[in-house]
C-alpha cells in the first residue's frame, strides 16, 4: 500500500497538488500514509443522506456548463448507468445497477461538490492520468 501511495503522491506533486479530498471510508489510514508523503487529506463525509444532494449538484453543474468532463470512457459509462430510486421514506437512492460500478462517477461528483464549496480557489480541476482521477 505504501508504494501505491508514494506513486499517487508523485503524480500529485507533478501537478503541484498538496491537498486532496476523500470520503470517510478508510480515510484515517490513507490520511496517515499521504501525510508521510507531505500530502494533506481533507475528509468529505459521504452518507446515504448527502449522496443524493451531492449527485444532484453535480448533475446541475454539468447541465449549466460549470463542469466539463474528460473523454474517459469508463467514467462516462458509469455516469450514464446511474439510477435514482425513491425510497419508502420519500428519500432518494442513487447507485449503479446491480453488478456495475459507480466509483468513478462518485469521485467526479465529490470533486465537483468540493470545488463548488471552495470557490475562493483561483481554479479547481480534475485530471485523469492512466485511468486514475485526481484533483
């Protein structure tokens, strides 16, 4: 795991990125490994309640042209396959159909949300290198 984090840190540093954002799943372990590489990791809580809000915000950002996507076939496929369902409690769940993934779609939505939240930054970008998406 340390070697993978070192490789990620090298890529981040090549873009002069010193801070990344991730969800809470496995975050403390990853945060410690990144800190060893002098990369700060902010944690953005991602729950069943916050997911629909974040995904809707991403959909609006796309439709308003505030976010442009790279030509990355796998992430585009994941975005197109997402399904929204209303729960019995009146809330929404958003996920990929059974046996499909939504990891890249979620990363894009989280990063878009984080960029919107941090509008004081002069720019916010998402870059893909070798299939890995980084901010």
